C-alpha cells in the first residue's frame, strides 16, 4: 500500500518498530496533511483513549549556572539572560510543590536540575526527593544531566519511574546547537537509565533552524532506539533573549503538527507530550496536535524558566474539546470521566518543563 493513500481504519496496524529508514520517514512527512492526520489519529486510537490527556508538572529544583552551552537554554552560565542562579531546593519545598501539583490534577511530578552531570552527593539528595514524592502517589521523573550507571541504579532504588534526557535534534544538526557534550554522551545516559530499569522520557526541540531532513533524522533516532521512550516530549523552541537562538525564525504551526503526527505513527505506544512552546500556540494548533496523537501536556505556569499556558486556559481548552484527564488510583493510571475537571488555581509558581 502506498504511503500516499489514506487507508481505512480497519486496515491499519501499528507494529512497534526500531528499524525505520530515512526514506520511510520522509514518505510520512510528505503525506498530504489530511491523510497524515487520519493515519495518526487512527493509530492513536489503537493504543489510547483519543479524548484523554495525561498531566505532568515539573519543578526546577536547581536553577541556572549550568556549564553547558546548549544554544536554546537560558540556564547556561555562558549566556547573559538575566536568570538568577539558585541552589538545590530544600526537601520540604519540593514536597509542598508536589502536594500542590497533585491537588491540581498532575499524575506525574518531574524535577529538573541544571547540572551537566550530578555528583554522587547530589544523587543522594534527589533520591530522597523521589522517595517522598513517590509516597504521595505520584509518578516521579527527574532530569539531572548525564548519569553514570551506579547513579542510575541509586535513583531506581529510590523508586524513580522516569528519567528525562532529550536527544534535542538530529545527530547531524546536534553540533550546531551544543558543543559541550556529544550525541553519544546522551545515548550512553539513556542506556544507563534503561539498564537500571527506569523508564525513559526522551524527545527534543523543533524550530532551532533545523532542516526537514534533520526532523526526519531526529524522530528516526528516537524510534530506532532499542526500546521506544515511554514518553516523548516534543518542544517548540521558546526563543529567549540572550541565547544564541534568540532570533530564530518562528516555526510554522502546521510543521509542528506534522512532527506530532509522525512521532505518533513511529512510536505508537509512547505518550507524546506537548511541551515547551504551548504559550505561543493557538488553541486550534493544540487541538490539531491532540488529534494528531499528542496525549500528554505539562500543566502549570512555568516550564523551567519559561512561561506555560495559565491553568485556566488549559482547563477551558480541554473542556472545549471534551477531553478527560488521567488520574492515578493505587499507583495506576485511569481516566477522570469528568471532562477537563483538572485543577484549582492554586498552582505553585515554580512549575516547569523537562530538559527543554
């Protein structure tokens, strides 16, 4: 069957593959837009409730002063973005933020620290945070930079559910964005996390000046990992004054929707998350992303150091779309059948986004 033809829903299957070729992925990207969305929505329905969304909240537990030179990141010590560096948060403040996140409807609590690679003493402190957040009945996720095998095992012993470590872009374009760590460094950390038995949250950013071929190769790198990431955050660049990418050209919204749809087709069993950039997206763009297979969002008013849609706007959008939110009972996810009844307005101002 030619990829240019839209199949009937009954003829679709969604095998989990780790052997995608460039030509196959390019063929998906060049499908007529309606055919691509039809395929993505049909595959999405094979594995997920199409009217459900999972809510995650992330807290920046250590902000700024990062020695890396990621061209998109306002937390780099190399760029003058006006960001105030802050040390690792006290445990009590993290627990309070987790309580607030749970009260606001989040089922996963993510903690991000601006480190190149944490020290063992840092892992001990973060492991205690993981244990305390886990005790609240939330899924736990951290993003701390590069991990050694023993560090990944220690976090797993603390009960960590997910580790976020993004590939960011294609292997070919990566050097245009970052020079202080290699693509292989990132792959090594992902392997260490997998070996420790922790689930993987791994995605990247579009709108950094990459070509369509780079987008093809980025998604191919993700989908051809030995095991698909359980969560795939797709970020749209938030251009921050003072970073090398401050003047990047805006991304065409339909190009972003295509990324979501192709990610859904290539990784049919993964949660695909709308991450950074939602503030600059219209409701219509987000609605198309949900139709294309996105089924997770970061919920809260901050994404590390950049803004995220206000809670009220998210509630209104989900209600308008008739979407439900996943809740957790006794450690497992289920659907809240009260449409879009997701939260109060009492959201911590510290909420943020994973390894943007």
